[in-house]
C-alpha cells in the first residue's frame, strides 16, 4: 500500500483466460503508458486485487471458473477495501447484458472488438473517478490536523500505524483471527489507526495544553476525547455506511483506552468485548508513547517498554496481541529506528511548541498507568 499516493493510478490488472486477447490488450495498454499485470482467471484476479495495489481492473466476461460477473460481485463484496474501477469486456451485445454487468458492480462495459482509442477514453474516466477517492491522504491529513493541537507531534502517527499493521499481520496467522483479519483489515487498520485521538480537537485548551498535572475532574474531561472521536466518526459512518473503514475508525477511537481486564475507559469493556482493532491499537499506541522522547521525558529503551508490555499482558493488553508483539519485536525496533521524528508527514512544519509539552497532558493521553 502506498499511503501517500496522490498521483493518478496507472496500474491496471487485465484478466482474460485467452492468452492472445490478454497479451494483445496488455500490449495496447503498455503503449498507452499504463503499467500492466495480467491474471488468467477470476480467482487469481481477486487474489491480486486483495494483495496488490490495483485500482483499475479490465476483465473478460466469460472465463472458466469465476466469470467476470462473479469477479465483480466478489470485489464489490469486500468490506474494507479501496474502490476498484472495473471494466468488463465481452463479445456479448445487448442491453440485457449491459444491465447484468452493471448490476454485478461493473463500472463500464466494452464490447469486443473495440478500438484502442475507445479504451483510452474510458480509461481516462476510470482514472478520474479513482483519483477522486484519495481516501488515504485525506484520512491521514485529518489525523495530522487533529494531532497538531496536541503534544504527540513528530512521527507518532506514522509509527503507530506501522505497529498496528504489523500486529494485525502477525495475528492474521493465528487460526482464531484468520476469519476477522484479512488483507483489507490490515490495510484499513493502517489507514484508520492514526485517527484514534481525533477527538482531542474537542478538548479545551486549558486541559489539553495544561502545563501541570490534571485534576481528577480535568482528567474526566480529557477522557472525553474518546467519545468525541467516536461520535464524530460514527456520524461520518452513518452518513456513508458503505465506507466500512469508517466503522473501523470509529471503533478504534472508541476503544483504544479500554483495557483487557475491564479497567479502561470509557465503557470498561473487557476481553473480546473490546473490538480487535482497539486491542491492537492500544498496544501500538502505548509502545510508541513509551519509546519516544518527549520534551518532558526521555525515551524508554525497547527492553524497558517490552517489560511493561509483558507485565500488562492480560491486564491492559490482550495476551494474543502481546504475544504477536513479542514475535515481531525486531520489526518494532526497526520501525522505531527508521521512522524517527524527522520522518513526520509534515516534517517541514515544525511541531507547535506549547505548554502541552508537559507530563500531565501526556499522562492523560497515554493509557499507561
Ligand atoms: Fe487517546
Ligand atoms: Fe496516540
């Protein structure tokens, strides 16, 4: 996944069981300066879209096994994936077939034989539509904007989404999570985990930026960042229920301070009542908070953070998530080394130095206590 992709997509997956048609189409597209990969059947195409980075698919209609129509239906049934523009190719003519293709989720329909110029024009439309959905960039920009009020500047969001992705990848290898964590889930947690603290925009300055320790009443207000974030993202999800990633974003915002033993907030959820995404992000967020230097504190070593995380296995953190962390701890260290605060998304913008750079603000924000 290329998280900051802004260019118009140029990679196309061509799906056709007929090698002559497939190679001809690939050659025509390459002449048009597209980057082309090919698949010989619907199953292979589906697998590639889920694991690759294709936003445009041109598929033959009739293929042995999974047909083009079935491929459309299957791609549209993905709940968390990015939008994929699908053009169906067929020698079938007639309105009936057109309607059938569109009903299955195809965006466009091209009858064989077709002129390259017609294909080119239609691909321009495809690129225009796909580039309208610069979802990843918008989501991350929103997260960075919200974070700019807080003291968690630098590359915190960049690192914690990598940690979240790593944990999800590792957990997906376990049979008990295989159903829930597919490739789309992994991409979506990478995309939405930076929104975990978006609700902090609703916390008054005198609390968010307070230079001293928060009083219990102030801490209660600080805790509301969770419900504010949840409500905001829930409203977005309600307005656009097909954008399933917003549900994941909402659940992360709502539950990243819950603890496995039920002692967290806001709802004191315990165990698997806490959505898996919240259990994953909780560890990723805390690990980064512990191992990062802030104005008011030095960074803990990986070993110190590791010890705290192990001690919190089953209390703060889901034991499976802790075990996944331990299996991938070298990768955690590599991310930490490679993504220091000079790698922040907005590194040209210096972090806002405010009284927020203080222990109390962070203590309230960081679920380690
Ligand atoms: Fe938070
Ligand atoms: Fe955070």
